[in-house]
């Protein structure tokens, strides 16, 4: 029994001792961990009437861009480039000769057409002389006919008196008939003069038209600038043989350059309303060291299916000489002024439409409406916003925090 009870007694004593020590141990004081606060900068809300600007991305283009091609020549299927008088990037003036094509065939054709004209003009002169001769001859022929008739009368009288034979009378009558035919032929020549002359004049007009076409072909062998501008591309070189309608040179009018830039959907109502009211919306851009001045001239006639944006077309009013076709640039479009607008640094905005204001040392989020941007006199960019939940006494947190959330405790750094 001692062997059984002794271990049990020892175990009971140990458990009792453990429970006593646990109940009599000293209690620890709870540690109070203070809530972490983040240091931020704030600015007060200042409502003002401002003219917002928006940044657009544009591309230089022009409605006056031409591709000069080989003209259609009647005598040859292709021709040779004899002279090339311009290079890519050169400024040219209206009417300036850019390319000279081989014109030997065209000049020979012109000589033939001129010879045809000379021939027909000679025929007209001959016809007029013949007509004058016929007018003079018809009187003599009519007098001769009258004499022939008199001879018939005398022969008839003599034949009755048996003083002339019947054959003499017949010969006289035959002479009258032959003379009548001669007079009729002469009268027909005179009567048909106008028709023959009109026919020759028609041939002359046709020959003149052919001559003028030949001159036009020679003129077309000189490829001239249709307007003043800049050579964008040269597609040929001297010695090339080109066919009808082959492209030769591309050029564009530097005085008709414009900037196409897509206007975001949220600003379309303001822009379209301003254009409808005939308000001039101005924009600016910097290219190298040159400041461009632009006016919004019109908007495109269709909306881009991909993003729903509408393109604005800006006329360049100053600085167009530094632009090149196809060039990309950033525009700053100034919108009409708006009331109750707040200017904030971009660091104050989270995402695209959320800011935080300071309420009892904690952050409180607000959804805002962005109306554009502005550049301060010292060159800094600010975002312009509107919100019905902001008042003049509110404080906006402008420090960007990676863990920003509603209720986050903050400490003001600038003491405003």
C-alpha cells in the first residue's frame, strides 16, 4: 500500500503547490501603446474664379497636302526625269518648277500641229481668193450667156430666110446650153463658198485645239508647285523613267498647318458650348525655344469610336515656321473661367477624383470634380477642382500618403 499511496501523495502535493504559486504571482501593469500619427501638410480652401487649362496631345497636319504625279502624255507611255530642282525639306513658292520631264516628243508633236494649222490657213486663203475670182467671173459668164442667146436668135432668123443651115442653128443652141451649165457651176461655187469656208474653219479650230493640247503637254512636262510650301518627300531622281500617274513629289502648305488634338470627354460640353457662343479658345505650346499661339478653329465631324473623344483642330496664329508635318506636341488649352474653383497641388489628389480634408486630426475623403489645370507665376502646375462638400474654412491635406484612408490620424506639419 505504501508503494501505491506514496506516488499519489507526491503528485497531489506538486499540483497543490503549482496552484498556490499561480494564485499568488504578482499581476503585470498593461502597456498603453499610443496610436501612430502621420505628419502632413495642409492648405486652406480658397474659392476663386479661375480659367482652367487642360493638357492635350496633338499632331501637326494640314488640309493642303499634295502629291504631284506624272501627267498623261499622248505620245509615250513613260518619260524620263531630266532635271530635279528641289530636295526634301526645301521651301518652294507657288509656280516654281520642281521637276523637268523629257519633252522632245511633245515638242515634235507641237511642230506637227502647227504645220496643220498653217496648211489649213493657206486653204482658207485660197478659198477666199477663189470666191473673189468666182464673183468676178460670174458676170462675164452671164454676159457670154446673153451673147450665146443672141446668136441663137440670129441663127433662127437666118434659117427661116434660108440663109443659114439647120446645123448652124443647132450649134448655136448647143453653145447656149453649155454656157448655162458654166453659169450654174459658177453660181454653185459662189453659193457653196460659205459652207466650204465653215468647213475649213472647223478644221482650223480642231487643229488649233490639237496645237494647244500639244502646248499643254509641253507645259505639263514641267512639274510646278501648286502653292507655296515645303517639300515633304521626293520619290524620284534624275534618269528615272516614270509612267502616267506615278508619284513624284509630296509637298504641303506651311501657311495652312493646323494641330489636331483629342479633347477628353469630360471637357467636350464646355468646348462645344464655347464654340457655339463664338468664344475664342486659345492654346499654347512650346517647340524648342519658340512659344506657339493657337486658336481652336473647329472640331472634327465625327467622334472616335475607340475612346469616345472628339478632335479639336487648332489654327496656328504665331510660330508656325518651327512646325513640321506629322510632328507631335503638347498643348495647353485655356477654358472659359469658372466660379468657386479651388487650386490644389497635384500631390493632394489620389487617383483621378479623390482628396482628403482634415477633420479632428483625422483624414476624411471627398470625391471631387476636376475642371482643369493652371500654371502659377513661379511655373508650378496646379489642378483645379470643384466640390459641393468643401467650404472656405476647410483644410485640405496635400501630402501624398501611401496608406491614406478615412480615419487615419495625422499631425499638421506647417501648423496651419
